[in-house]
C-alpha cells in the first residue's frame, strides 16, 4: 500500500465537511440490501406485539397484505415468513409442517396471488415451529436424527415450492440436506426455486426472542448444539459453506450476524458467492431496548447494519427492514 506522510498527508482534511465525507464513503445501504422477516398468527384482524421485540408484531393473514405492500413500495426485494404455531398443532414429529393449510402455506398463496413477482418470498425449511420439543428435526433419545429429518424437510420444501415460495431456506443444519432438497425440487419441476442455505448457523443464545415470537420458547428441551455450530469455530464454517455450494445452494447465510462479522468476511473472500447475514432477534432486542431506555441513540442501528456491508454481506435479514425510512435517512 502506498501512503503519504504527515504533515503533507492529513486524513482529517477529507473528513472536515459533510459533502467530502459523503464523497469518500466506502459502503452504504439501500432498500435492496434487506430481507424483511414477518411473523404470522392465526385469526383475524390482529397485529400482535412481541414483548421481547418492541416494534415487531405478529400479523394475521388479513393484516399481512398492507404490510407486504409497504415493503414493495419501499423496494424491499424479499420477505421471510415465520409462523407462530398454536400449541395444539404441535407434536413430536412436527407434522403441521406438511399440512398444506398451515399458516405459512396460506400466507405464501395470499402474497403470491396478490403481488406475483413484485417481491420474493423466502421460507424456512426446518421443523422447530411445529415440534412439541422445539427442535428442528425428529428427536430420538435427545438426539436430532439426520437422515430421517431430511426426508421430512424434502417434503416440506416441495410443499412450500408448490405453494409458490421463491426461496427455500433450510435452517436446520442437517448434513446433506441441500443436495437432497435440490434433487427433489428438480425432479418435481421446481428447478427455478432457489435455495438459500443457512450454511453457517451457530448454536446461539441470540435466538431467544425469536423462539418467543414463534411460540417455541418454553418448549425447547436441552439445546441445539448437536446440530448447530459451536461459536468457537470458524474453519468449520468454511467447510459447511463448501459442502452446501457443492450441493447446489444459490446463496448462503451466516447467522447470527454482528458477533460473526469475521465469518461473513471469510466466507465472502473464500467463495465469492452471495452471502446473506441474519441480524437475529437477540441482536434486535438488545439494540431496540437500549435505544428505548435512552442508553444509546438510534444511530446504533445504522452503524450495526453498515458493519454487515463492510464485512461483505450482500443483504441482511433485519427486523428493522420495515422502518428503513427512519434508519437510512
Ligand atoms: C429455526 C430458526 C431460528 C431462527 C430462524 N430460524 C431459531 C433457532 O434455530 O432456534 C432465529 C432467528 C432469530 O433469532 O431472529 N430454525
């Protein structure tokens, strides 16, 4: 690197005025950099607050379209749908995942019918919203079975693709699921349905408020460490990504976000594929609660989001994505 020397070189010279600071900006955000997560709930005419995530709500299907419409107006490229499943619909096998009348299936159809390809729809592929034990797959003596779980995930993928889902996002961390889902999609005529693999998903305490949002909070037995990654590791993240790319993933996700910016950068530099980052519920909750208490000012949001871009993320799943007008200005 070639550089000058003080006093000829004064880096503060270009920082002095706002126009000049804007001129030398290296990173920025636009609405195309966001994926908006939406929580769904049964019933009618409800927009239900989520206690641990002030500013985020669960929507009934009739309240969903105005919310999606606003996202389209704001040029958000994609929404991600997550269901709050009532306890009575949960069981050990998570069979509600394969019910073609489940909340996610109905929501996909509502949005697709009204908005066609004006906005992309992404859906998680995993069983945790539907299992009575809160795990992402089928459980046997406390262990989440791999291959047996994949069989169900393949069916869940096909179902969601049939409903019109554009991007399937396996968030389960089973070994080998991307390849098998890809194969099944192609065989069933869904060769244009994309896969965004949650390739690097850490076993994290930052998911707490999400489990509350989808109604699996008190249910989780044990933890998810036998399938989600150990947060002490980064080489393993590269192995996960390599496998998923080989198996046919179109995009990969790193999750959580802010504590893992090093991983985002590593993945981007090593593989040059589209990398998404998930600013998860716990990250959102920490920021918004500190802002609401007046401990930090609102700019921490923009600052944290720009961090993702600096690290190399193509887009960010963020619970702020419905309020970008306030954040980006
Ligand atoms: C489920 C899933 C989780 C999140 C997204 N999909 C939680 C988990 O794995 O326990 C977390 C998202 C968030 O915390 O915002 N497979």
